[in-house]
């Protein structure tokens, strides 16, 4: 299933301060978190691009790197940059540290996307803002939030017409710390 009308953007920024090592290149099962995210997206979309605060970390990889927007900070800077870069009406966006991203999750999102400003993965705590399909019309909400110094993704999501898709597996692991590796059964 290659969607020619979407580009996938993998958010590859962040400081990894809780992990205490660059988690993007952390090897789990012989593959880094970044490699895993890219490998999951590649068969599903016509192109995969990385979004980060700097491009030199990825010079050995053959992917376009879109630099974070100076309008915001944190993940919001990456989302704005991806939406500004996107040539289509919508784009798929995921954080590289979402371990349970799969072709099935992507397919569920793509199949249920009907032009919403955001269609994301539904978690018990609400929508996961860093795994889903964003419509370019959502940029206005991000610009308003950034202009007001509100850089939390939840602030922008509250302004969007959005919906969620429950995960096929019901599980969603975000790898941020050594404890996340232990709890998820991913270390050793």
C-alpha cells in the first residue's frame, strides 16, 4: 500500500535528556528507533522525510531533512515545519520514538482519513498528537498557538477538528527513558 498522495514526516528532534543517550540511534532488536520508524513508513508512502532541529546528525542517511520551524519549540516546531514543507493537502506524521508504529496502524489511519484537520491514534488519555494525518488547514491553529507562546501539542489539538483511531493491538509504547525500555520489555 503506497499512498502517492501523502509524504511521511518522521520527527527526529528532541534532546533525549531522559534517556541520557541519543534515543534515535538506540538499538532495539538490531535496529535503531529511527531506522524502525523509517522502515515502517517507507512501504506505505511515496516519500519519507525527517524533521529535526539540525541536519548534520543525519548526513549519513539518504533522506531529506526539514528543519524545525523557528516559530515554535518542541514537537510543535517539527509539526509546523512538516506542514509548511508538505506539497499535498495532508501529510502523515510520526515521532521516531513511537515503538509500536506499524503498517497496520498506518493503514487504519489512512483508511479512515476523510480530510479531518487531524486524525490520530486514540490512546486512553486522548489523541496521540505525534502519530497521525494532519491537513494543511491545521497550520492556522499551530501559528496561533505559537504566536501566543503555547507550544504544547494539546493546545493546538484543542482547536482542530480531529478524530482518533483505536490501535489494532491496543498497546502504544513511547520510548523516552531507560524505564520505558524496561517496562516495555525491550531491553536485554
